[in-house]
C-alpha cells in the first residue's frame, strides 16, 4: 500500500576514504571529481578527472566514458557524487563507488 515509502536500492556503493584510497591504486579505475572547475583547481586527488555534475554537458561527457571501468566518484561532501553515481547507474555503469563524506574527509595528499 505504501510502496512509495520504501527506500529505493542504490546502484552504487558508498565507501570510506581509506577504501577509496586503496582502490585508486588498482588498475582499471577512473577517479572522477564532480565538483566545479573552481573547486577542482583549489585542490584535487592525484589523477582525478573533473566532470562538473552541474554543467550542461555532464551527461554528454559521461556518455563518452567506457562502462567497463571502476569509477571512484567524489565531491566536497559526498552529496553531488552520490547524485552523479545515480545518473551513471541509470546510464548503464555498473561499478560505481562514492566517497562517503567527500574530499572534506580525505586525510591523504591533495594536489
């Protein structure tokens, strides 16, 4: 009767920063920073690619990515990156990891 109250299962995994860091070192992974260009230029994770979720062409840029990779997605707090993971999952991406708490919780090097 109240199906609309049921939580929809996530099509991605929220992971802590330590696990995110370890996965960054694995082959076949892509680190995506979905913050604005200004936030990105203020400090990013080494090797991260910036695709701003708020930009007009976010979906177009995502469509051009290979779906057979593991995507490690982050933002400032984990909210926008969670939204980006949801969009990507709806586009057929299957191996998506969202950094819980975002870069604000990142205790490692930022470049």
